C-alpha cells in the first residue's frame, strides 16, 4: 500500500492501518514497517466489529483476527469490505482504489 500512497492521496483518501494488537505491540510493528499511514491498535477488534467484519481464524495454536480492508465514506458508511480468508489475505491496492473510484460514479 505504501508504494501506492500518491494514488490514494490524489483521491483524497485517508488510509488507516488497524492492527488487532496491544498498543506496545502495534508500536513495535509500526517501527519495523515503513508506512506513511497512521496505525491504530485495536486489541479487542472493536473497529472491525463496528463495521461487521470481525472474524477470527486459527493460526498454529492461537486464534487471530482475520485481516480486512474496507472503504468508509465521509459519512462513516461502509462502502466496500475485503475480509481475508487467511492471515495473509489483505486485499490489494487495486481493489481498494477501484472501490474508492466506484464511490465517485
């Protein structure tokens, strides 16, 4: 996503990375990740639950939140959601940009 930041900015889109981890873990993860986007720690998955995309899957011996990417319009309405089927299934920049472009149609 970071490599496509300019395309999101041209569309006046604010991306936010939500990670289902404690704040200290999210901060450590953010330090390793070179991203222009703000990161929100959401250990209880309230953000995903608010938009109806909170799901979990078993990875090794623990339950983890399924990655999701969603587009929320300026009124706070969910317009697009990609809910992963595996821990590394995150939706692509092309999918998100297409969803954003569809809002303008």
